[in-house]
C-alpha cells in the first residue's frame, strides 16, 4: 500500500511534533528524509508491513503573508463555515484524486492554563470545528505550575472548568468533536506534589491519540476513540472542579448541568442563581460609564460557572427592565438597538477591556466570545461591552464599514461575528485631555448572521510544494534540518520559529550524550535586556565542553538587531542562574523534579545570525552591527532547487564552528542535504 499525507504546520516545529506522534502510532521499519522543494521537507516511511507512507511538510501557513502558497488550505474550512482568522497549529491531510482531504486539526499547548490564557485558543477551536470537516484536538501538557519572580513553584494552576466543558458541550452539535486532550507533562510528579496522588493517570490521552492517528491513516473506525477521549476530558474536568465554593460551580453543579439540564447551562444558572455576575474593573481602567454599566449588569444578572469569568446571564424576565435602565444610562441609544434588545429573551453580557494602552488587541480576549458560543450556542443573544483604549483609525473603520474592520483585526472579528449588540465606551488614542470617551452602541444581529453563514461549498485543492516566495519560516526549517539531520553529535534543546512554542529549554552538560542527563527549564521567563534565541542546539565533541549554539533567524540581514549576538548568549547565562525545573536520563522517559545545579562553566557558548541574502552578499558588512560569532546566509537557486549557503566566523570560537559546519555540509551526500557551500 502506498499513501501520501501532508502536514500543514504553523512552522517546522509543529510539523515535526505531529510526525513524532505518528511514529508512535505505526511501526516503522525505515524512515528516509528528503526535500520535496526547498520549502517542503518530507519523510518516506516504510512500515514493518511494507506499506509506503509519504509525509510531506508544508511549514508556514498563509498567515502573515496571504500568498506564500498559491492556494490556502484554510479555504476548505472557510468555505464550510470557519469564520475567524484563527488557525490551529497543524492540519493533517491526505492526498486524494479530488485534492487534499483534511483528516485532523491539532492545537498544541504547553503554556500555563490559567486566567484568560485558558480561553485564548477557543477561537481556533470553535472556528475550525464548526466547519464539520474533521476532528479538532487541543493537546495540553498537564500539569503546569505558576512561578514566582525567582522561578520557584507557587502552585498548580488549572483552567476554569467552563473551558473544557465548552468543548464537550459544543461538540454535541457537530459531526466531528472538538476535544481537550491531556498529555502527561514533565512536571507531573505525584511523589513531589501530594495533590496529584489521587489523579488517575489512565486519563492521559497519548495512547488514544496514537490510535486515532493510526485509524485516520488506515481508514478504520475511530468513533470509539472519540468517545474515550471525551470521557477522559470530562473526568479530568471533574478533577479540576472546586469541591465547595460560593464563587464557582461545584462538581455537583456540573453533574446536574449534564444530567438534569442536558447541558443547558443557562437554564441551570437561571434557576439556581448561585452568585451574581460582578465584573471587576481595575481603578486605572475606570473611564466613561463602564463602572455604571458593570453595576447595572450586576443588578439584573446572575453569574455563570465562576465569578472570575467576564460574562454573566441576564435572564429573560429581567431583560426588558435592563434595557430600559440601559437607555437611561446611554440616552444616545438608537431605536433599532432598543427595539431589538427589549425582548423577553435570555441575554449574555460580556465585558472586557480588549485593547492595550497603545491600541493593539489583547490576544487572549479573542477567545472569550468563541468560548461563550461554545458554552451556550451561537443562537444565544450576546451583548459585548468593550472599554479598552481605541485608536482613532479603528473608530473611523467602525463607523464606515464594520465588516471591513472585522476582516482586518482578530479581536474585532470575534466581536462582530458573535455579538448581537456591541457597546464601545472607550478613551481615544491619541488621548486628548478631558476628552469624553468614544461611545458607540451598535445593533449587530445582521452582521453576526452574515459572518457565521456558510458562503459556498468546499474548494478542492492540492497545494503546490513550491512557494511563491521564501520567508523566515524557511530559514528556521534550514537551521532545524542542518543541526538535526546533517551535523552529527547534536542535541536540539529549543526551536522557536514564528508561531512556535517557547515553553521549555533543554540542555545536556556532558560531552558524551549517550550517558548524559537532559536538564529542562519550563515556563520560560520574559526578557528585557537579553534575547530569547530562536534555536538552541548543543554540539558535542567540537570543544572540550559542550557547545551551546544560540541562533537568531530573520528573513533578511537588515532585520538582525544591533548587538544581537551577546544578547542571545546572555539569555543562556541568565537562565542558568536558576536551577532546572526537571531532569531525566537520556536513556529514560521518566522525568523527575530537578535538584541539580547546572553552571555556565559547564559549557562553551556561541551565537549565530542567519537569514536570506544574495549569493554575493558580504557577511562582513553586518558583523560589527550584530556581533554574532557566526553569520549564515541562505540563497535559493531556483534553477536547481538547491540552497547556496555562506557561513563565516567572526571570533575564535566562531571560526572553528563555521569551518566545522561548512566541512560537514559540503562533504555529506544525502537527499536531506540540499545545501551547497560557497
């Protein structure tokens, strides 16, 4: 049997993550790597049953640039009802006679699931899953700890239970489910944390995902796997539920919602009224009439799921009174807004700041309205109140063409697509002293209906592996390929291309990695006076000590920041001033909480800057600006589909490293090596 599959990933990391899961779902006899084009690494797999499976990587969606690929794989989803510019990390497709068939969408998350971060990706889940083309998996590393300023563990953090429940509740209306799947994280250590000792480890979903991938590849019935994953997600939800609380639903409440109310959270909330909806607004954020609106919402509403959530329910019996008092608060409300609002229907009130002091949107808030739609259904009426600082250009677009504003901004896209009513009460940027807030009350039902409508039938496509142009994503793919598959005796400790994951860095401080220990730092700190590298690779046996190579990748040489080389290595020095989070022996899959000390003195460090540049570009012209030990310039030869590489050192360590890399690349002959040294 011969089959061809494609992995469309946010970047090379996400492509490799899915392929690594696939290797655990099928028994592989041989894997041969090659490039389908300079933008498309690929793997030919021979199974123990002699099946031939091709997995072709397409890293770098049409996100930041809409024309990287001649066709956009997401158009298939959009034509069937996906409505947000929120895309999952990976789409797994199979080549068919009609084009590409989407088999699976996956979002990977190793970040702390707490606060508004927990619903940041709800838009991706909702927008993808409602197309009803494929299952959607949100794979979460469980558990994660919040750290203090000294990187000491403070406490386990769990998402609000409403978030995992929303996936379950919404999936009941779809052909394919959207499921939160929990993988065992490195820090899941019951011997270290007694609160984990009663957790049932059979609820982890790795084996189910392996079985699902096998079923999708070999076209077997995967329905029982969906059932298993959903049941496990619900049981983990029960584990995360607060036993007794006056400010959130209890385990018994959620059980009652499922069994007695058949998933109707609004009916449960209306009847039980556990606590009021009380939106907290920071003192510095109180502007215009937002505090008065919050008080009005509290007066007529009941809370849902938790007091910490920024939405609540105004029951149908309170809604007309609420509308009348809202008209008093906002006399500029027009007749259409009042007429559509003053009806005896249940109404969800959602309040958030949404926009930062400079007017850019707070990314996590893109997910709050999709979360509401997943919990209650998109036919539920929603009034969205936005009170964050707003750019004057945004106000102009809002007044001229709200759908155009929606198409160009992720947060406004969610607001316009899912709100029946919109109230903007916000300061304008640039601010004018004593200027009143900008106020807009927009009846939005028609725009919501239009945004959520299915525009046409699915588009058939088979995306060409040759991109229209090359980007920073390709630079990252080349660096990842060189250090993982061409240069021997290396260990990739970190890979963070655009849209990548920066939740952990691993290092090995032994020049014999066969018997070494992997040390890992989790929940990486944000930085101000250093720069987190895009790639961290450990090279062994080149120097007396292991060499940490910190790489910064850019599309063009002019994009490299001044003095970036020292900033990259400083990040490592700062990180190593803290103990690692976890460690494991390289011949073991078992992680333990680390008590070791890893010192900068255990390593040698070097920095690399890499980018696309013409073959005649003189790397020396930017060496003094960026101060990297090594500079690497890539140039695609369109006539041969090979990549010319210029590597040059600018320090003693850099010279040795550059000569070593050039020698290996130049003399290795394999399908994965598309690089020509010049």
